[in-house]
C-alpha cells in the first residue's frame, strides 16, 4: 500500500469547490475507484492542505506528518506552496523569496527521508483583476512574484532531480475562466483541469 501525501494551502485543500471538493479529492476518488473496480494497487491519498498556510507552517509540520503516515511500500509527496508566501500584507511579504527557497529546500530534505518520489507543484497564475491590487483579505499579489517564486520551485526541482508539475502554464491562457471570483483559487473547472494533469502521475503507482 503506497501513501500519497499532498502538502499545501487552501488550493490543495480544495476551497471554493463545492462540486468536486478540489483537485486532490478528485484524484483520491479516482485512485479508490481503480483499486476497488479494477484490482489495481492500493494508493491511499492524504489531503494535508491547510488554508492560509505558508512554507513557514510546512517546515514545522512535514517531519511529523511524514513520520505519522510512512508506508513501508513507499510514499509519494506533493508540495504545493507559494500563493500565500508571496502575498504582501501591511507592506511586508509573508515569506520573502530567499526564505521561501530555504523553506522548500528544508521540506524537501525532510521528505527525502521517507520518499524518493517528490513533486513540486507550481503556483497558479492570478487574475488580471487582482494583480497588484489589495484583496478583501488585505493581501497584494503580483504576477511578477508568481513567476519569481515558480522559478525558485523549478530550480529546486532541477537541483534535486525532483518532478515539477506546471499547473501555471496549463492555466495561463484561460486563467480568467478557470479561476474563481477571488482571482486566486480555481473554480470547479480549474480544479478539474488540475486533477486531469495529476491523475497520470498517480496512474504510475496504481
């Protein structure tokens, strides 16, 4: 029995999706169905997304979460952060790009103790409507920062021979119809598209 652990924020958790429950839950249901209907390998997926979390929270909990959910058959780890880290609130970035890099590197090091299959997930593009504007939550996000933080994730993936899952490119052309009204979270169509990209990854372990 292989475990899949999805670490992330509200986009991993599936916020704003009252239809499917988010991309991770779609993938989870897919894996369960394949196991029960087609006698495939059992892959148990854990949605460990916490709304509002940054990589500061990730580095505190990943060693404990990994230890508590360690499968002797193997673990697949997904790390999906950045949308909150890059946000500016009260004139200050939640987590600077330098600290973001350090935190992701620490999380990868901790994950490597239990897993050789680690996937870094890109940050989604943001809507033109909220780019550089103060949101209802008092946060400012810019497309420029999204690209900067995604480049950090790409670099870490390359340096550590990890997998980089590029949701950003998949969303870029149609982002205005794939994002919810807050301009940050996907809507049900966006989450469905993310799941369609993630399912072939899980297929490899079924």
